[in-house]
C-alpha cells in the first residue's frame, strides 16, 4: 500500500534491534505501516489498556459495577482503573486513601484481574480473550501472566484495537468516552520515566496527555490524546483531534532513547496526517 505517513519509516533510525509501527484513522482505515507488523512483541504496560477494555466489557455485561468494592479497603473498580486505589506500584501495600493520590500501580491492575475472574468465574486471561481479543480478530495477542504487564501482541493486532477504541463496537461509546476522560481530576502523581506531574491525569485504564510536560507523545499532540507506553519500548496513542491512532512496538527497553525519539516521531506523524 502507498503510505500517507512516510514519517513512519523514521523508526529505522531508532537505536533498537527491531521496530514496527502503524497509524490507523478513526474510520478504521490504515494510514500507513512500517516494519514487521506481524511480529509478536512483549507489550509491558501497553497491556493495561487491553485489560481495562475487558474490565469495561465486564461492567457493561453486568458482571461487575465500576463503583463496587475492589482492591484495598474503601477502593472500587473505578479507583483501580484510574490508579487511585492507594496501592503501591508493585506490592500489596496501601500508600494512600482511595481517591487522594495518583499512584501508578501494577498491583492495582492485578487486583482488577482477580476481581473480574472471581465475578465471572473465568480466568482473566481467558475473559480478555473472549471479551476483546477474539471479537476483534486479535489472534496473535495473548495475556501470559499479569494483566498489568504481560501481554504479547503485534502491531497488526493493536491496530485493530486502536480502531475499536476510536469507533467502539464492543462497548457503548459513552463508556469509552468515560475511559478517555479525566477520572478524579487534579490529583498529582509520578508518570513512570517522566517524574512528578501536576496534575497527573488518567482516565479508566488510559493515561491522558492534557498539559503534561515532559511527555512521551508530541509537542503537537492534542491535550485530549490518550493511551499508554510500556517499559519494553512500546506505545499506543490515540489523538481524537487528529482522528488517528499510532502504535509502535520495539524490542529494546524504554529509556533515554525513547524519551528522545518518540516525541519528534509523533510530531512528524501528526504533520503527515495533516498534510494528507
């Protein structure tokens, strides 16, 4: 296909062994891709939006309620999705009262997986497969452990997911609007790799760009941009104003290289979309 986003080829200049990327428009059409888009990469925390989507399917199916108790005392499903349950990053230690601080928590997403599994009597990895992966044709994606960080997928599959989020079929669009809107606004917290953010805005399983600086998206990304990046050198962003989403997967852990490479890459992708 003729790519309308030639800037995708700049991933060849990233200091990584392997990279693949693609852009999908809000109407579901592929604007362009580059690299081995069928190769499976560990997602790290890009697993979280997939897990969150499955939790929201469970909510719409009536298996759970967003405001029912889950996780530590006083916390709810909504708190866990928004990283405001008070749980520590990677241990079952409560560091704050629910709703008072934005504490990014893998443990919180593991609690979500346990909660959905108990409520549905289906192991969470299997629930994710049935609720999200199979309906979207994401046959190369699997959850191989923690719902916080152990997903494995391809760019091709994540394009299907990004198209779904932009034009939902599995969820009511109003639920997705809630997921991409700030939940518990005004809370401060640490964005891993980027330090303290005031505020550190999140939706339900998705990080929201707003006015954060520094940030892993571009200087020209709209404040409404939402998504996630992973410590395995991966990201997925959706920019509602650009009416497009971008996926990039690599096999080099996140670090200074990503902090330097990702924002100008995103700005180049957005410029190409505007020019198309």
